[in-house]
C-alpha cells in the first residue's frame, strides 16, 4: 500500500473499497468474548478473520485501546499483526500537534505500531502535517477535511471559501496524492462532489455509511475518480450486526452486502473506462 496504484490494485482484486473500522466498545461486545482488553482482542481478531477478504483496509480507533494503557496498546499491536499484508492498516488517532511532537507521533504510529496510515487534524496548519510525511514516503497522512458529525457545522462550513475547502486546497501544497488522503464524510454527498472537484487525484477515507445514515451509492457516485479514490468505512453496522455468538458471521454478512454493492459499481465504472 505504498501508493495509489497499490490501493487500486487491491480494490480491483477484491472488487471492494471497504474499510472496516475497529471500534471495540466493551459494552457492546458479546459476553462470551470475555471482559475488558481480552474481549476487545478476541472480538477484533474474529472480525478481521471473518471479513479480511472483503475489505481493503482496517481502521482501528486508538482511543478504545489507549484507555487500557499498556495492555490495550499490546492488544492493538497483536490485532494489527493478524491483519493480512494486503490490507491497509489505518491508525485512527486524529493527532494534531506540531514540530517535534508531531514527529514523535509519526514514529509511534508508523515505526512502533506498524500502521500504514494515520488520521491527522490540520488545525495548526503545515506544522502539524508535514512531520508525518517527512521520512515516511511509503506511508499515508489522512487529513480531517469534511467530517460526518453534526458538529462539523460549527467550523467546517464557515468562511469564504468554507474551511473544509481551504484545507483541501492548501494541504495539497504539502504533499502528493501518494502521501495525502482526506477524511470526507458520507452524510453530505454534495460536499463530497465538491471535495472531488478540489482534490481530483487524492483518495478519500469516507466514514458515515451505515449507522450514521450515509448512502453508499451516493458516495460512490459523488467521490469516484479514475482509481476509485475511495475507502468507504463501516464500523458499527458491521461490528455489531449481531450481539450473539454469531457476531463474526453476521459481521461478514453485513460486510458482504456492502462489498457486493461496491463490486457492481466498480465493474460498471471499469466497463465505461
């Protein structure tokens, strides 16, 4: 997953642009998995085993692991180790500090944890982004641009041009489309289309399909580029498709439904190119 060609090759091979978010909420994990960190690890490994052939990426949310300190971090490393090599690992960390601190965050995510990509908040500008790219040419920095939460209205759509557009435009001066991706939420298809106009070559990580109500087909149509250009994330709708002992098979069924819809679009787009 060193560049866009690598990602696109996996998208074509699996006929999927699915990213599965690993957000293991101990209050929702089936009781037979155990308790605490042990339950999270068993749960996530089962999800990965059941769905890895349908997904091109997995996105562990670090907060769910960091709350347990050293044991949570160790479990996360073991989970990442069980993810097949052809799948991208995105550390959903949303780091956002500058300079020397940002470099240490990059080292932690890429060298220590072994992630291929990390989510970064660009509020402090280039000083909070470039350190994640310097020295890591084969890794990805994924900037928050247009998020799917309701609070996005507080800042992201204000200004002329709106803040999310300024993030998309200015940040492309700092790195190539083989270094930078953008978080673009699924709940606003019109804004996805606008984001694609501003960043025609970059991949978008798209949360918000499933539990948050984003429409998969609308996202595919609004965000597609000549290499698909989309990693569409599903978390709760896959992870918690069942709260029983069949949770892994239910997760596979949910992931398969998304993959089949993606496959139909991928085939159609390929036929038109």
